[in-house]
């Protein structure tokens, strides 16, 4: 194959991957382990590489290069305080093992998440992927290239670390029922969120067992503005007890109800999820389901490091981290 003239930038594996419409790891396998890709894909990659003047010995060097001692941590939104302690816990565990952490921010976009993971894949020895919006098939495909641990979601065939969401939702429902609320409304988060589905199912099961009625509003964006937008629906329906998808939605809901002249908790009780750092700073302080978020990040990184070191994947279901209900001032018995 031809080599670039002096002064020209050498063609890289990323150039070949981009032109061929595949991942860099696929380019690597097409040259070094052709049996791992289809013959059609391998032929296409070879043709593109030849057209671009890419030398196959460069590809072999990429495929046999030593470990990067870098781990990837993919999160759905870096501005969501839910991820702050997760990131810190993951960084501590990675640093203790002599690894650097590469952070990937999906910005609550499926397309961005897919593209960012594709770019980062050749740079890491393993991935912790938190609250992913990708399909199970997509995640299992990534795990064919590097060890993957899924955080805050369960994917069949992949190791997962999750908070005990069903127990947390049940504790929230029991708390509201004890206060005397006969009906509970769930303000739902993103439809592609595994946690959202788990919380809604747990709420329905607990309501059925306790003889309560349940309603559902949303989905809404998992942000303060999403919660504020849901306030109109909650007010119009006359809901008196609400379990929100997360603390940001709960805070936005409280603010939106206040703007409509509805007091929390005197007229509406609100419970959040996650116990982010601001949950006890807002007015009223937020009742919420708390998970040890730094422990989630730490546990997931330790697990992916074990896999990268040759350990077998955990069998028998996800690693479940306990949660607890933190009762504050946003919930009270219904007036009258």
C-alpha cells in the first residue's frame, strides 16, 4: 500500500473506520482476526483501507498494543447531580488500581451516546455504562470488544450493578399510604430508562397490595424543567401524593406547584428518587429514596477491572445495592 508523502498526515485507524462506516475495533479485527467479522465487512474494510493508503502493519500494531490502563465511564447527562458521587466513586476505584478514567457524556441523546462510545471504544480496557439509553443488543455488541459493566440497569447476559429500586419505590408508597393518601401519582421519566420502568412497576405492585389507586403523568424530561412542566397536569387532576422519577423532577414539580399557588406538603406530598446533594437544601426539604451512589460507581469499576484482568463474568443476576427512604418536609398527611 502507498504511504503518505512527507509532511502529510498519516491515515489512521479512525479514518478507515469513519470512511467504512464501522468502529475502529471492527477495522482492527478485519485485519488481525478476520474470523470475528463477516467476510463482507472484512472485504469492505480492506478496500477502504487500500483506497486511503492505510498500512496493514499499523492495524496489527493497534490490535496487539498493550493495555491503555484507561477505563471508560459513560453517563447519560453530566449536568445531573445524580452522577456526581457515581463519578467520584468510580474515579477513586480506578485510581486505586492505577487506571485513568475517561468520561463519556451522552447528553440524554441516544445518537450522541452511540457515537461517543464508538469513538472511545479503542481507547479503553473496559467500560462502565450508566443509565444507558441504548438497546440491550447495542450494549452486548460493545461487550464483544471490551469488558462492560452496566450501571443502574439490568441487561441479560451482561454484569450489572443496580440500586434496589423495587424496595425503594415500595418504601415510598408505604410512607405515603401511612400518611393517609389513598391515591399515588407517578411522574414518569424517559421512556428508554430502565429505572423508570422498574419504579413504575414497583409502584403499581405496592399499590395493589396496599389497596391504593395509582395514576401516571408523563413521560417528562428528567430535569427540573420536566418536573415544572408536570405540575400543570398534577394540579388539573387534583393529585395529592406524587412519586417523581428523580429528585430533579420532584424539585421542579414543587416549584411548578408553588407557581400555581399549591403548597407542598400542605396540599400535595412529593417524594423523589436518588437523594442528590441538594435534596435537603430546597424548601421544603425533599423526602426521597436514597442510594449510596458513590458505592455504585466504586462497585461497578471494581467489577470491570476484575473482568479486564481475566475474571469470569458474574452469574445469577445483578449486584444489588440497598437503598433507604429519607423522610423530610415534602410529605405530610392530606389536609382534611
